[in-house]
C-alpha cells in the first residue's frame, strides 16, 4: 500500500484483517515511526484496534522502503494524495506518477498495480504507459479500484461497502482483485467489474452526485425558510421515494472535507476539457461556496449583529468523528464573524489542534467553558456530545439563551419549552 494517509492506512489495515499480508509504505519517516510505535496519525474510530490486532498477528507492517516492499507483492496499491492543483482545480497527480516510477523500478513477477487514489479518467492508462516505458520487460496490469469510505466510519464502510468497483480488462488482474476482496464477495457484496475509464469516472460521479444531493436539499432549506416549511419533512417526504432515497438529505452549512470540494472541481475541469461541460456540477460548487458565506450572515442576523458579541461555537471539523478540518465550513464562517467584530470561543472534541493552525480564535476545554459568558451559541458540527447538552446549565452560563443550530440537531419544540431563541436550517425559528 503506497501512501499511508487516510485511504491507504484504512485500506491497508482492513486488507490485513481479511487475512492478507500488507506493507503500508510512506515517505514520511515520522509517520512510519509513529505507526510502528502503535500511534495512529489520524483520528478514526476503530482504526487503532484493527491496526494493533493485525500488527500483532504479523500481517501488517510499516515501512519507508518502497523498493523492497514491491517485489513479493501480488498487488501494489497507489493510495497517495491527489490534492487540487493550485490555480486550476485539476487533481495534482505528481505523487501518483512518482509512485508509479518507483514501483516500476522494483517490479518483479506478475503484479497488479492498482490506483486507489481518486484519479481523473485516463490516469490508469498513463500509469501503465509510465511503467511500460521504464520497464518494457515487466509483467503487470494496471487496475482502478476507487474507495468509497467516509471519514469517521471508514472501518465500517470498508468492511461493509455497498459495492466494490474494479476497472480492468485483464482477467488475470480480475482474479487477483477477486481474491483480495474474497471475504466481501462471500458476504454477497456486489463486485462490479468495468473498464478502467468507467471505474475512474464512477468515483467522481458518485461524489458529485452526493454533493448535488446535499446542495439540492440545502436549496430546499432556503425555500422552506421563506415559506415557513420544514426541510426535515421535505427530506423525509422525498426520501421515502425509493428512487430518491433518504440518505444525504441533511440540510446544513454546506459540504466540506477532503473529497467533495476537490472532486467536484476536478470533475468540472475534466468535463470542460473533454468538451462536455457539466452545468450541474458547476452550479453545485458555486452554490456550496456561496452557502458557507451566507451561513455567517445568518448567524449575524440571529445575533442582531456580531460586533462586540461573544459567540460560543461548538464543532469546527467538517463533520463529526474526525479531526479533519479540510474545507470545513468553519474556515469560512468564523473568520467572517471575527472580521465583523465577534469574539469567538470554540470547542471541538478532536479538531482543535488542527483548527488552531488555521483559525485565530479562543479554544476552550469543553462545551460549557465555551458557553460561559457568551451572547449565544452556534452549533457548526453535529458531534454526539452536542446533541445532549444540559440546556439548563447552558442557559445559566449564556448571557442570553440563543442558539443557532446549523445541523438541526435540536427539536424546535424542546428549545421553545427551554425558553431559547432558536434558529436552525430550513425550519421555522423559535423567537
Ligand atoms: C465522502 C463520500 O461520502 C465517501 O463515499 C467517499 O469515499 C469520500 O468522500 C472520498 O471521496 O474519499 P467524506 O468526505 O468522508 O466522504 O464525508 P461525508 O460523510 O460524505 O460528508 C461530506 C460533507 O457533506 C460533510 O461536510 C458533511 O457534513 C456534508 N453532508 C453530508 C451534509 O451536509 N449533508 C448530508 O446529508 C451528508
């Protein structure tokens, strides 16, 4: 497994749990040393236990030495980062090709080289050409095997995926992939074999579709606010239609994270480049960017202006159960509020260390410390511990019982009974 970031580490650990022997490789010696010492560089529920158990069983090891990890391998996964290239939004494939070159030099015996990183259509072919150019003698196939796991539930998603997608025309490579995923196969997980190009595009299409679904319900939330409807009823009312489905219809402050923003942008670029521009994906990215800013204005309205106000903020990460801050709505909303004169006191269960690198705000030890003396509270991320706040205690700590809940985790009626002014997303406010 080349690249021990989110996808590489989770996939490597889970493949070892399936009974395979896995070496997770990374150039970052600090990361590899930490992993060897049993320290997990990211916060992901359950990952530490899977890693520890499989290290103990002798199936999972860590190394900085790519060259010596390749020759015995039946399959080599490229799971390095493909960040947005600065300036144009294209996926930056520098790490992918660097890995391909290093793999080429070390190949021995038949090997399936698998791109697990999210890569634009055509990358598999380019990787194949790169390896072929450097090693005309090598016996290999290049397959695409995108990953659909979510941060925060990555282990569960890997163990019980809705489907596995594998793109290759080679029957020999398919057999290796079938063997790798055999435990899932036995559980009747659909394994979809396609061409490499289709498999590469499925990944982008899936993320763009989910981003579209979220953006759609967010727009419905805006309409609900204007007409006095409730977006949660809309989501349920349409979600029960099997053709639509109820998942990913939670209105909120806009999607963030390491995938949707980057992948929608990259798909837009690909679509433009091949002469089939996607109006839908373009509209989704524009709407989502604008939404984050509007959420700051929504907070300002609820507070009746934020200048000189102290605001308690609960949640900083782009979603719960992760310490990931990438493209989190908080990175847009909080600097705006601060710039308009607010004093921000924030708490996040796992994200504060990372957040402190990007946000110049006061971090608190827990939710109640953030609330103490604040003019109101804003919920930005739906961590479970924020769902069950002691509202009596919160009321005593706050200067005024005011909550802006951008994740709709409280019930309006409950807040009314508690005497809160309560603003949420796509639902009538309690004034
Ligand atoms: C996403 C996809 O869900 C995974 O299938 C995919 O493998 C991954 O990207 C990837 O490409 O690596 P992830 O970014 O971890 O996973 O998180 P999601 O749970 O999808 O949430 C993304 C964003 O959408 C978050 O900001 C979340 O708050 C927001 N969201 C999600 C909503 O606002 N409403 C929803 O109903 C669902």
